[in-house]
């Protein structure tokens, strides 16, 4: 039983379903009760609330992440802690991303050009984060989302857009590989 399901956090985020969990908390899909927008809400575990340094660091990271403003980084929309606004939960509200994790996407088999396009976008997002002093402390395939970009391709998301120029170059490179007599590079790297 999850006591948060069906509840409303901060008077405005109705918790719809749990979509993940980790060492620090759980992530839920929620709906803003006034404007109807669906969001992701990461709620800090209750046992960690007494660790003021952890809560302070979470707030600092939310502020820094919201300042990045990069297409490949999820947008942080809100932060709540009991001392600032009532209630008992500490949470971060972020844009809700669809798609699938990089781990799931990669296991399904990906051609080299698409894998390199996603890698380039991951690097772009990390470079933007590093430029403002944000270091992702839990970067792993399960924490990276791949979403359809509307053209049938896929994009790294910690947002929705794909770098079309890079993809065009990589598709041309992939075509050259496929036309050569050498074994396909994507298979050598473990992609299919």
C-alpha cells in the first residue's frame, strides 16, 4: 500500500501512480490540480527528512538544475519542504517525460547512428550541467529517458528534441558503414 497514491501534495499535485524509486525516494506521476499539467514528483523518503544537510543539498541541486535551461535536461518546476510551505513531504516537481529508459531502449537493439546521436545529446546535456556547476550524482541508464521526437526517431531526453544536423551526419556515416565490406561496426559494439 502506498499512502501517497490518490493524495494531493502541497494542495496542487494529485498523485496518480508511482513510476520509480531509489535510495533517496520515490517518483510519482502527478497532475497539477489547477492547470491540469502532468508532472513527475520526486518525494524524499521520510526517514531522510531529519537529515537537514541532505534536504539542504536537495534544494540546492533543484535550484541549480532549474537554472540549466538545456533541451536535454529535465526541467525542475517546483520544490517543497515542510518548513517552507506546510505539509509533511519534501519533494521536487519536474516535467514528466514519456518514452523509456536508456537501459530498456538499448536492450531492444539500436543501430550505431542512433546510439551515437543519443550519446551526443547526453554529452551536450552533461556539458550544460557542468557549465553551471551541476554534477549528476547518479548518472546511469535507468535515469536517462529516451522519447520519440515526432519524426519517428528517438531523442535523449532529459527532454524532447533531437539534434537534426548531427543525426544527418551520423545517418550518412551509418550508410557508409553498411556499404563497406567490413563487419558492421554496430554489431562489433554490441548494438543490433
